[in-house]
């Protein structure tokens, strides 16, 4: 694996390999076993959008692996003043060992990978959020012990999270159902991918239909980063697209709830459901650290090329 640009690029085997390594690194981390697998390596982290989890988990993860991480904000880099990403890629490739980037356009991430000569990890774009979904899959397997026979449901905006969850969920063998309002459906490229899976993929605009017999329920904010000007319009469009008691009653009795965070209580999820499933949600947040360490080891150690 050279880069992590989107879930569509990964095979089922590559996903399972990352999750297995993530489980091992988590076990070692919990038991105080040091694993300096990236000693002397440097990760550059370019942020063109805000972040709590992604920034802190990558920076801490790199430290735990024996390397260092540089926080490169858009406000400080020349990229923010118009230096082309193609040039940034070629320059950074001469100093550091890997780039993690959070930005708007997926093309920018793909360009960084194409022009640079070092691995690139996508830390979220408008199109997808692969690091989050690897942590989500890790958490599902941790709580449920398997993927086969599970039904995953996503309710809300057909955004970066929906796009990555659909692809990741189907690739590892889960059934996937999605409820999105008209006009806010997942990306056509993702829907084309999902169509290959026949009746293992189901899309509706009725949340309760999607939630029926689900083992895992996901949602995400109604207004993503960069869409703030549409907040009021979106509040109307997504009314009713909420994980609440009624949705939980339609799902399996032991259904788990996941949220990538940050969460907006009483919008996409009620306070009551959120707090009832807080253990699963914060384990999911923790697993960002372990899953990303596995990704960094895979792309930087060059073992899998
Ligand atoms: N879930 C997630 O990516 O969180 P941050 O925006 O805080 O990084
Ligand atoms: N869809 C959200 C995810 C945040 C982690 C956003 O893009 O803002």
C-alpha cells in the first residue's frame, strides 16, 4: 500500500490487514509495549480545515511510533498564498517521509500523491474520510466480533462519511442501508460502486426503513465543514434524519451507535441516544489513534509495496 487516498482504492485484504495491525498496536499500547516502528521518520500534517481528533491522534501516534509530526496549517504554509500543490508535494518529498492532508477537493490529495514521491494519507476531503472509516470498522469488529451477517445503517447527509462508510462496509462484507433526503445523496461514483453489490446495498429517503434490523447505526452532522453558509437550509432538509428512540426501536435490540464526532445533539442524534451509546462512540474516537498508526506503518515502512 503506497498511499491512503480513498476507501475505493483498498482491497478487502488490505483493509483487514490494517485492522489486524491496528488491533495489535492497540493491545501493545494498552500493555505498555513500545513499538518504535517509525523511528527517525517525519510526518507532515497539512490542515486546510479544523480538527481535534485527526490532528491529535496523528501527532500522538507518530510520537508513539518513534517518529515526529509537523503541524502545517494553511495559514502558515505558502499553499495558503497560492503555491501550487504540485510544487508543495515535490518540496516536502525532499524533507519528510509522509504527508497527511485534510482539505476540500479530493483532486488536491490525488495531485499531492501524483507529484510527490512520498506516501500521502487523506485526513478528510469533501469526498471521503478513509481514516475515520478504518477506525469505525475496527470498532465494529471489536464490539461485534465479525462483519459477516451484520447490517450497517447510515442516516443523514450523503457526505464524505457516507461515501467512505458505504464503500468500507460493503468491502468487508456487511449489508449497507442508507437514508438520505433527495438532493443530498452519496457521490455517484460511490453509488455506482455499491450497485455491484445488488441487494446488499439499499438506499431510501425514509430513515426508519433503513434502520430496520440494523446492527450498527451511523449518522453525521447535517452541515459539514465548508458548508456553513447552508446551515439554515440544511436544518430544514434534514429534519427527521435523526438517530432517536424511534430509530433505535426499529434496529436490532443490541444495535450499536457510531458517530465520527463532532456531534450536534438534537440535530442528527438525540442527547439520550448519544449518551446511552457513549462507550461505543468514544472507543471509536480512540480507535482513530490505533487505526492511523497501522496505516502509517503500512505506508511508511514500505513492507507492502
Ligand atoms: N472525526 C474527525 O475527523 O474529527 P476531527 O474533525 O476533530 O479531526
Ligand atoms: N462530515 C463532517 C465530518 C467531520 C469529521 C465534515 O466534513 O465536517
